[in-house]
C-alpha cells in the first residue's frame, strides 16, 4: 500500500455528473475512468500493489465508500480507485482487495495525503503487512485479506530479489535507489514496490542515527 495522489478526473465524468439522474451505472465512459485510475496509481492495485491494466478484465473500479451506503459519492472521483480482480469467483478465503471488501467500511484510506497510509503499516521480512493499530490490522487481514498467502509470498519474493543484489557486494544508496520504487520516476511502478520502499527508508533512518 502507498498513498495515492489523486489527479484530475476524466472530463466525461465531470460532464456526466452534471446530467439529470446521473449515477455510476449509467456512466458510459468507464474506459476513460480506468485509464485515469491506472495512470495515477502507476499501474498497480490500490491495496495489494499487484499489476492492473486499464481493461475490464485487467482491473476493477473500486468505491472506497461503497455505492450502497454512500450513493452521493458514487461519481466522486476522490472516492474511486483502481483495484485488482482480487480472486473474483474464488472462495472468500482466497479473495482480497475490493473483491473481499465488498460493501464493508474501511478505517484506512490510501488517498488521504494528510494521513499517509505509510505511517500506519509495516512490511515484515516474511512478506506480511502489519500495523500497531488494532483497527487497521483488522482491516488488513479481515476486510482486505492482503496477507493472503500468495500475496505474502509475492512480496517476500520481491524483497528477497532486492536483497540478493546486496549479497553480490553492490553498494546500494537508498537516496539514489528510492526513485526506482516510490513513483518519483515516470512509468509504472514495479509490483509490490512498497515493500522495498519501506526497507530502503528504514536503511536511510539507521544511517542518520
């Protein structure tokens, strides 16, 4: 997870919202919406950071506050995110992200720069995501299921591959390496990039002490 900087909404969404009886279901330019969401999220899921693509079978459009309980926000671009398919069609135990969340409320936001999600979560060396906040921990595990074994394994693989570079004797300067992972450079982020960002920032902090 990383804090998403929301950009401008598609012009067609603005225009649609101004029409009488406009709602999410009768908004016809979801292709533009997918493109905008994938671009501002740098090609990764808003929750687990697996790869998403701006196609109907490459992502889901997520309402952070669900349409059922918050109909006034169904066309609010700040409430819309791009999520992976999250095990759609699988048993609930194998679902994650938006598919697992459904209409549940989340106590955390990934697009609130005043309260960055990075301050609330930790990435362990075994690939798990944890939090010292009990409510956030419950949201990670029960609502979003981002510690589903395959996601944990994928995050650990990314961190292991990065750490193997260090074992070859290559000196890693966190300040120079971070832009490859934190979105400072143009283009898609690597999948599960935040686990490396977390590790690099911890390394930076130890160097300062």
